[in-house]
């Protein structure tokens, strides 16, 4: 039967909440009538058992990482250790008020300080700010820092370069930070088109934003030259850390010449993705960018205690701060989880994670080759890959009559979450696969075999994939209708 | 191989052979220039067994004084409301905890329907027809509303009430500096936004106006009047609202507000030392296609079954790139789940009752405290869950410290919070349903003693100086 | 594809556990070789991600109370508040060692003391012992107490009476306690056959074990007379508390004349049933039985502190204790949950629970009548019922050709857990329905309609129900084969 | 209507009408004799909001000193092992937490397969082919083994080593009294069961023999020899085993044991002040159809798919009633889930490593402590995770109290535990992987100081007396 929303369940008067009694003398007229709400918000009226059943049953209509393979490219869907939920849930962390007096929040500050140092070590950059709420927020901070850096030097640059392989957040961020986006092309190997970069790297350029390895899974072999070109014109080099999971302990953005790096704690440092949030997007910067960092800044004092500095002394990070980007100190609950992860893995474990991520991606690619899949879905660029790789479904579409979308939908019937589809944009019928390091060889084999089986099936009858999925809670949904006449809330 | 990875030696041999490389190093050497390969160990301690990580994180937690350890009246943006156990249970279910953004709606109906329900609750609370599926948190939601106004009308100036939470004001400034919009701050008068200065500041170049309800001093603003003042300007009227107060306060949508945003933490989310939580973002119909972030919509599948999808995605960065309405690419889906479950848990009646309870207890606490020697109200405006006092002491921080030694956190030091010297001596006291009359009476006792002691100490110091 | 056990997954060398290092000087030869294990136990070899996925996916092959209606008669499948899991998980309860010095376990002892008093109030009996691990364990204790009571008086009685409607645990317990079982018949109203009872109530009888309301959902109208007959011959009257959920705050076993009562905390006082355990089966007794209670006994001292008495003073409960029935103090984790439940509900709430349980049962019965279901499945006894009722599927079997089992299996396809089938034994094709108080009217309506629809369907084609279910993870299983050649562990 | 019930006034009216009664009271009045209707309110306080129940239970928890609050070396049957977070996560999933016994196997495959896997792990640990799906807990499992023997051979006497845990012995006595079996206790010698007395006690009327491995003093028994001594008698050989020690100790099945039982708490279950946990119960093939409790077995469904069912139910009380092998009608399914997940988490290598770690640390702790003034080993037998000391002090309880004041619980007072005056001065010290060398060294320091202080105080008292 048709699913119902919580608003369509229950009955007037039912409730899950017992309100504490008014235990102070009741006073009438505390609020002017004009300020008062007259009609109650039409919230659901359900008992606790109804509430629990509704949401437990809703949850069962989700596919999740704990149940199956989730090779969503660029999202780093690695295992989420439950230890992290346990430690984040300790009342000393979970019920700590963000305005608690710092001397009574020393554990939190110490944790953040330690996390900053560990993240800095991974990036090879000395200064870290944890405040941004997500990767896109970190990007915004990074570009605003670039702006502050240039402005402080009396320069008013207007452009930011982004490769055409970039995540959509990069150009969107550039606009939000008041810059003009200038696209840089990609060469046949999947790296930055050096000649195009040289042509566009003018003194009007504030920054080049780069992901390395990029969204094609390609580590740019010219990264040192790129850094040179960018720095030559006085611009900063920004590292989009979405793909940091490929290089932890193996190569450091700081060593590559990057000035600013953002981390996605929810990717490389394993936060549960929560159905799309929360995330956390700290950034690391070089000495020259440090003065502009957000406040408050955590400082360790000589006596070993930690303070939150809202107005750091001259010469210290944040002394010329651009201000703040959100309330309080950032997504501390995420910090706890990522810190626990770093404590669990240590230097060796982080390196093992990246090594295994790259091994798994290359193995899956090789396995797909061995099964003949790449005849229909060739690798878009290069031979090997880093932690992810992009196939192009264009030949499949032509030869077998099924699109990348159809392949993705048919994978649902095989119990797999499909890879990212139709991104990066410059690959026709793109199919971006990131297996991550926490998957077994057996799972990679089964996934490769499922794809091979779907292609064989499509060779016999493409309609099967074209109309997939069949076994999911709902089948293909009419997205056009949803956008045309949006129904975005329950009518009451 | 760690406890989270699985490549046995046998696996490794077979995988390398299939790939056609001789070693793991070769995989990297063939792709990464030698000049940027790292050959030293990261400066990070050795990995630990689970029990040791737990013990370490627990020891750090023990160095914090949480709301479990003291009676806290801290608020100022985040509040120690009781988080019902059903929320922990639901948020910890793998099916909600571990998937990502619902790109494949056929296997993400749970999360999508939660977003749809969430949007409905926010719409109901705010009295505005349109809500997105949430944004990062409160202050950045205010800035996001500013960016919406910038894209909508391209005007030059924001007019901001000084009653806005300082974090929101600071965040708005940081964002606005990026795209060169001027920020004009209108002062408070008698605890609320000065209506004359407000009206005077708004003109044809005003892109948006911003006020908080209640404001940072806990005072209830005349939202309708503040909105009305912008009606003849191009300005988008933005209100930052404490959602918990909407059980008793008129919804922004009925007060002429165009965009209502706010911090959602109070709705079923933990304090977490400041995050993660969620920001809510609601607007009039006119701004539907200018909203930032994810929006879920209802539709049908090929068999005619009801279903939900992410919709209106052409606003978003992954499609529109530099022309997007925002660079935000996720909601705070898990936290918003907490929000909708909390509101469904409270329910229609409970949400009102909670508001009334806070209203009464807040009044009681304010009157009791203001009756203490050396303590007075900072303003006389109506308050609903938080209020500002002025302490006649040399150092509010010292008073707070004394109270905390007695197991009670009396509230936020207002001057530290706002950075405004005019707020010297200010204390911002917040109530939740977890603070009973007994707790309030204890606060009265402890604060009274601390103020007395501090005044005595202060006098002594003064004499000595 | 076929399900695999955890032993069929993983690979040699994989692991989820990082063992702490040996941090003391290693010494060889601490154990004689002859005492040493030579071959390791062949436990699974899996990483944490594999472990999590295996059991998360297994969990999805279970139906559960949080997902749907579970009207399993006699089991009281009422909503399990998650608050209880939260409070039971507090380290002060969950990591409290059972041998902790009592002065450092005052919270636990206070909780147990308070729980004892509250349970005593519900039963109308003054003395409570929390030790038994389950209802069956409580029964055993009850009968052993009876034995101790008689023996202390120099009497060596040999028989215990149990009605033919009794739970199977009753006769099994009687045997374990060294008594002979004597069955008492049931009268046409579903109560104890008074004449039969009179005939069998000899001075050789130690006890009558009774459930009231009984497993037919019938409150025995002659309970006062029954108590009189039993006491007349010097026997004790034992109350099997399985059905206490019908009478909390409405009628008390102590007032009915019972000497000994056991509670199923996992029924009336809502423990999660855990897939079949844990439970908890405290007992309450009258003054004359109190001296024989298990030790240790909790006592409240004059200074308000609590002690655990292993050898109570003369005249106090437990002073002639029969000993203990298990380790430590009982299932404390269950006590925490049930105590939280009692704190949440209070006296009024407990009464509301029983009232609503009885209301729901009678409504469901009436609804089934209104839908014509009882033409095929008549109520076995009486007109009204208490918190549960028994239908007989005998006419259905005759008229429609489907058995109670078929009806149950077909209900699975409708998303309901079936009621208890084939119990109580004296009802042909029994179908024992207990909706509990936490279900909504809407759910009861939907369940009644599903049964009506199945009967209609069976009238058209009985094979559908006979071969049901169809939509479950597996279909009907060959239980005979399983019992004939038992495979009860994974071959390795 | 409470927060857990749902009958609105409208529902009530409609439901009563459908039933055909005028009121709730009428429903009861028509069924319950007036003489036993209760007309007063139960003597139980008024119900509370969730937050207040939480606060009350938290306050009670705070009055307990748990293993989170002190370094504890308490064992004696339950042990403070680290419970990995995956267990909490899995045990709290609704699908495992809230169903009942899998009477309908088609929708209970998860729980049934868990039982099957659990049985396999217990079988592997014990080296015995047959395991049930668990029983209540340890001591009652010993008693259940006794009842199995009674039904199997009907002999008159149990022979029990004094090394059995006192709770097991007491429980066995309580049960055995019910069916009139005599219990004969064989004393220890040099810390282990006296082999001569043991052999002498066993005869043709011995129904079962019972010993513990390791025994209550932590000593490893010669299990093969104890078993062999019963070979020419009808006795069923029953061993109560600490499962954690089976990483290093020979499995009972290889030592001639017929039935191995024990407390499963150490395997991934919390302390919980003593329960709930689970008892395991394994046996030779011969006793398969005499086992108490649930057993899961593998089979096929009508489509030939692999599946699991409860099997051999004709042993059980709901079918066999007074002729059942036991009155037990549930397993400890949820706790046993914790057990199998724990063992899979440890894994084949980890289980051994853990055993070796405990062996080494136990030896270290024993030697360090026995070197203290006023402290000596109670026996010289091999120990693996727990050992007994003798303190030369007037009151072990006073020593424990002093140690606890210093944040360390040094272990169990042996005399209090066993009730045996011969154990005066005895202290039973247990190790888990959570007690590091640093913790042990701290114990040495604290216990040394406490013993010294107590001897001084004791001497003084002695002089004064």
C-alpha cells in the first residue's frame, strides 16, 4: 500500500512527549497578544510506538553502507567504525556547551589541537583551522583567505582558475567569493593542460583550485610545474581535498606546492555520511596565509593548557583574521570521530588506507578489463588510476543501447549502490568508481561480475536495463514532474 | 592491513598480478612524480587498539564539564534541551547513519521522505510555504539568506539589527566582504531594535534586512513592525528565529518575513560543543527557485507509486556550477532527521506546551534573579526562554567561575559574546525544560552568593588599588 | 544467492580486533604443555567492515516489534521504550561489577529496593525477590519455596496441581522441583473445573499453580473459591504472572489469595524480547513464604543506606533461605529497564496500560466478529476477554480447508506477525491473540481486515494460504528434516 | 492515554460501541468478581516525563562506582572485558532487540542464523560437537547440567569439587534439593581438587561430577585427570569453564568432559551488576536429545533455499510438559548474539592472542603482588587470568576499602565470596585486556600501601584490645 508521511498517521490528541509540569507560579499576559502565535503549528500527533515504527520502517527504504558496496566516486564511502559513535556520544563531548568556559573544556580543546596537528602532518602544511562545516565551506574559506592575502598586499585580483574536471563546488565557491571563474582545460592524459594554464595564468589571477588526484583519478604528473606557474604570477594554489584518501602518507599537498588545502573529514577521515550531512571541512594553510585564518584559534600555552583566542597576537595565526564562517568552533562532533580514526590508524594505518584504496581501485579496473567490460566502458584517461577511475559508457550506449544511467539502475537489482554517474562532465556517459580501502577483494569481484552480467544481458535484451530497477521499494521516478510542479511539503 | 582493511598477503599477490604491477610502490611510482613522493613517516603516533582509543577519548571527555556535570543556564544560540532517546536510536540506525545524499532515489526513499517531512515541519513552524532540506547551521544560514538576496536583487547594502547573534553578524560580514556588500548595523534601544534607526537605514539600495527573534538579549522583537519598515524597499526581510519559541511566538511568515532561518540544534540535536547541527531555511514561494541546498519533492514512479526525489536541482552547484544559487552541496540530513523526529515527538500540543513552560519559567527566573542585590534586568522587554541581566560586579567572568565552582553555570558573559563594551556586566541566562524550578532556585542562591562575594572582593580590590 | 554464515566469509589472517601489546616481560612455559590448547578454535577471520555487514544484513532477515504488529498471545509484545536502553547503558549501571562493595553500589541497591516495593504493590504481596532469570526460573523458585515451606512444617507433600490450560513451563517446573503433576480440568466457561479441583485437592497437594486471567484470556470468576479450597488443604496458591498485564492496578493476586506470584518483567514491564531472551522473573510472596526467599536479600537500614544480606537475621525475609538460584543478584540490566518503565507510567499509567490492553483485545475480538471472521474462527470460551483471546480454527479447517498454521503463514505476507498457534492445547486449532495496549485502533482494524481477506481468499482458493508465505526471506522450511538429521553447527 | 498508549477519546467511544459495553469499567466488572477488584490506587508514585526518568536513573547510576570510575581487578565470575562498539550497535538494532523467540522461522532467519553461528562458536571453543542456543547464565547452567545427568542416569549423588564457583555450588544444591540428589564436596589441595579425595568420592551411584576450569582460586585444574577418574562410573563429567581461557587452555572436549557449561558474560557482554548475560551449554553427541533450551538447526525451504529453524523441540516444555528435559523456554538470544559477535570480532588469531596476553599479564601481576610485604600466593598452581593471594591483615575488606579510596579495586574478598573461613585473608585478583601493565603497577603500589597501613592499624588495634 502507498507510503504515508508522519502527518498522515496518528490521531488528534496522541502524543509521545510528556511535558514537565509548570512548577512556577503561572502568570498571565507575559506576552502581548500581537506577538502570540494564534494557530498551533500542525505537527504530527502520534504516540511513541507510532513514531518509532514510522521511522524504523522508513529507514528500511534506504540502502546503506553497512549493508552493501557503495562505490560512489568522489565520495569515499569507507567503513564507519562504530567506535566513533560511541566516543562522540560520551556526555563529556556530546553535552558540552560551545560557550563552556575554556578552562572547563580543556579536553575538547586538546582534542582539537591534536587533530589540527595530525591533519597538518597529512597535508604537509603547518596551520589548520577546523571551523568550516563541509568541503564546500572549506573551499569558501580558502578562496576568502586568498582574497584577504592579496588584499593585504594591496592587490585586487579578479579571477580564479578551475580545471574543467573540477567539482561543481569549485566554480560556485569562486562566484560566492566575488571572483570570476576561468576554466582551464584538460590534456589527453587527464592532467591540467599546461599550455592553457600558462596562457590563463595572468597577474590578475588570484588562485588556481585543483584536486589532485583529480576527479578522473589521475595524479597530475606536472604538479610541480603547475605550482611553479601559479606561484610565478603571485597566485595561490588551492587543494580541493576531496581526493586526499589517495595520498595519505604517500604524497603531501604542501610538498606539491599547495598553499591552502581543505579536508573532507567525512571522506578521508570517515564520518558517517548521514544521508547527506553532516560533514566537516577543515583547512590547512602555509605560513603566508596563516594570519588571515578564522577565529577563534586554539593556542597551547606554556603551562600545557589550551585557550581559544578570539583576537590572536600579532604574528600568530588569525592575527589578521577574516572573521568567522559560522557559529562557535565548528563541527566538534565530527572532530571527535576523525580524531578517533587517526588514533586508531596512526601514521602506518593512514598510509595503509591510501595504499589499499589505490590497490582496490586498480584491481577493480583490472578485473573489469579481464571480464571484457572495458570494451564497452573504456577507461577515460590513462592506464592505471589512483583511488578511483572513470569509465565512459559512450561505446556501451552505442553498441548495446543502454546508457550509463541504465547500467546504474540495473546495478540496484544486483544489490549494489551504483558509482557516480555523469560526472566528471567532460567524460561522455561518465561512470566514476571509487571502491575505497575497506572493501574486500570478494566484493570487488562480485561487483565486476555484476557489471559484466548486465552487459551480457543488455546484449540480449537492452530493455531489461532500460526499465530497471525492478526490486527496489519504488522504481524509476518522474523527476521532471517533480521539478515542474514542485510538491515539497505535505499539504495539510 | 588494519582492522578496517582486508587485504591478506594472498589477496595482495593476486591483486597485483591481475593489475600487472610488481608491488604497491610501483603503483604509486608510476603515477606520482618522485619529487613529491613522501618517504618519511607522518608525524602521527602509532595506531591503537579500540579499547585504548576509547580510553583516550573518554579521558579527554572527562576533562570537560558538560551539561551532565553541572546545572547549566548557558544558551546564546545552543541550548541544553533534552534529546529524547528515540532520536539516538533512529540516528544511529545504519540505514540513516551511513548512506550518502540520495542520488539514487529508488534506494533512498527513507531519507528522501524524511527530508520531505522535515520541510513540512519547518514550513509549519515558520508559517512559510517553502523550506529546503537544511543547511549547515544557524549563522551561516543567515549569510546564505544574504547571498540569496544578493542574487535576487543585486543591491548594495545589508541592514542588520544589532540584536542579531554576533556569530551571525560576523559570518554575514565575512561572506559579504567576498562579494562587496556593505553591512550597516542598526543599534538596539530599550533592548530591541531601534525602530526609527531601522526605518531610516532602509532605502532603495538595501538588498536585505536582518533581525533576530528573539534577539541576542532574549527580547522579543516586534517582528511585524520591523518587516513592515522594509515593505517599500527592494529588501528581502530575513529573520533569524529560535525555533523553540515558535510554540508561543507568531510565525515569521505571518509577520511579513520573506526568509526565516535559524539554528536547529534546539530541535533534538546534541550540544556537541557547537556542532554538527543544522540550519533551517524557509522562504516565501517567490524564492523557491533561489533557495540554496537540497530540496526533496514528491512524485510518482513508473508504476504510479508515490515516491520522493531531490528536486529543483538546476539551482545547484553540481549542475549550474558558477551560476549556482549556492556552493552548498549537502544538507545536514542526519541532524535534520533529529529535528523532524523531535518535532513529531513533541507533537502539536507538546510543542505549544513546551513554549508555555519555558515562558513561565523564564519569567520566574528573571524576576527572582533581578530581585537579588547587585543584579538587575538589562531590559524590560518580553522574554520567552532567555534574558539578559546586568551584574553590578567588576568581573562577570569571576562570578561565573564562582558559580561553576558551586556546580551551576549561570549563563553567558554577554560582553565576551558580543564584544560590545556596552554589555559590560551583562549575563545571558537561558532556560530549557531541563531546568526545573528547583534548579532556578539553586541558581538564585548560587548567583546571589557569587555576586555578593565578588562585590566584596571587588570592593576590596578597589580599596587596595 | 544462498546465505552464508560468518564462517563462510572472510579470509585467513583477516581480523577486526587489534590486540593490546604484551607490555610485561614475556615468560615462556607458564603453562604445562599438557594443559595447553594445541589447535586454535576455528573462529571467523573477518575485518570489522565484513563483520558489521554480515550481522546488519542478517538482522534484516528478522521481523521485529519496531516494524510491525506482533500479537503473539501470552508474550505481551508491547512497545519497548528506547529510554530504557539509554538508562541501562549508563556506565554506572552497565559497567557495575556484581561484587562491587555494597557501599559503592548504593544506587543499584536503591533501584532494586524501589523496584521490589513497586512490584509488591502491583501484586499485593509484601516481599519480593528479584533473582530469577526468567518466568520459568521464577516458577521453579516458587515451587521450591512451597517445598521449603511445607518441609519446614514437617510436611512432605508430593503433588502439585496445574490446570490443563497451563503454560508448559508449569508442569515442567513441577517435575524439576521433585513433585508429581496432577492436571485439573477446565469448565465450559474456561475457568478451573471446581468439582475436579475439589476432588484433587488433597492434603498431599503442595500447591496449585494458576494463571489468572488464564491462557484462554479468561479471568476465573471462582478465584475466591479456588483459593479457599486450596488453602483449606494447607497447600499454597501460585500465580503464574505471564498474564499480569491484564490486571495491573485493577486486581491484585495477593487479594485473590495467592501466596506466591512471579512476574515476567519482559512482558508486563516491557523488556525488549531480544529474539528470545534475556528475561527476568522476580517473585513476590506472602509473609509465611518470606523466610525461605533466596539470598542475598536487600535491606534498607535505618540510616537510609542499603545492604545485601547473605544471612538475614531471624524473622527477616530469607532467614531460612533455600539458597540461591543463579549467580549474583539477578538480571539487573532488566531491573533498570522495568524500573524506568514504572517511573514513566506511575500508578495511573500502569492501570491505563492494563485497561487499554483489555480494551484492545476486546475491540479486536469485536471487530473480527463484525467482519464475520468468528464464523470460521469462533471464540473458544466466553463472550468478552481480558487482554488476550483464543479463537478456534477448527471450523475454518473444515469449511475452508485451511489450518490455523496456514492462516498464520499467510499473515506473514500481509506484514503481520501471527498470533500464537496451537496453544493452549485444549483448544482445537488454537489461535491466541494478544494485541497489547501500545497498538493503535488503526493497526487492530488493519489486522482484522487482513484476516477477513485471507478467509475470503481461502474460500476461493485454499491453496494460496496452504502454500504461504511467498514474500518472506525464505518460505516454509522443512522442520522434520532438521529434526531427523540435525545440523546444528557449521561444518568446518 | 500515556505516551505509549494511543486511545483518544474518539477511539475509546468507537471501540466501546463496537464491543457493546458502556465503559471500561464495565469490561472489568463483567469479568472480575467484585471481591477482588482493586479500588485504590497502587502505592507507586505518579508517572514522570522522560527527562525526569532519565535524570532519576542517572542519579542512581552516579551513586555507583563502576569500572568506568576505578581501576578494577574484580572478577570471580564476571569480568571487565572491553565490549567492542560493534556489539552495542548490533544489539541495539530493532531487528535483533525487539522480536521474540523465532516461532515463525520464515521471518526470523536473522535470529536463527545467529543461534546457529553461536552454537558453532561454542562448539569450537569447547571442542564438543553439540551446543544449545544458550541458557540463563553460568551457575544455573551448572545446575541444568546436573538435571541432565539426573534424567540421563537417575543416580543418587553429585560429586563436586570445592573449586567450583560458590554460586554454582549453591545453585546446584538448591536445584538438587528439589529432586533429592545428595551433593558431596571434594576439597582442594594445594589450590586444586584433591585427586585422591576426588577419585574416592566417585562410585557407581555418582550421577555427575563437577569441577571448574580454572577453579575459584584461579588455578588451572588437570581436567583430563579429573575426567578420567570418572570414566568407570556412570557419572556425567561436567566442567564449568571460563570461555576466555580457552584461547590457551585445552578445550574440555579434548579432556574427557561430557558437558561443558559456563558463564558467557566475558564474551562481549556488559557487567550489568550481574546480568543479563548468557550461560553456554555444550555436550558430547550422546546428550544432544537431552539438552535443555533452544537449539537451531539448518534445513531447506520449499524452494530449496538454505534456512534455519528451531529444532529438536520435542525435548522442550511447551511440547513435553512435565516430561521435558528442562523448564527453560527461552535462550538468552540477545546476549548470545553479543557472544558470537565478540568471538567473530576477536577472530581465530585474536582469541589466542588475547589468551596469551592475559596469561603473561596475570603472571606478572601475581609475581609483583606476591613480592609485597604481607602478601603471598595462596597457591603455586598455574594461573591464566585470575589468581588468589593471601594478605596477612586483620581485614581484607578494610584493605579493599583503602585501595578503593585510592581509585583501585584490588579484587574480591575470597572469604566473603566462598563463605569458607579457610579463605580468611584471601584476595582474588582478575585480569582483563583492559588492565595494562601501568594499571598493574598502580595496583602493586596501592595494595602495598593499604596492606602496610592495615597491618599497622591492625597491630595497634591488637595492642589496644
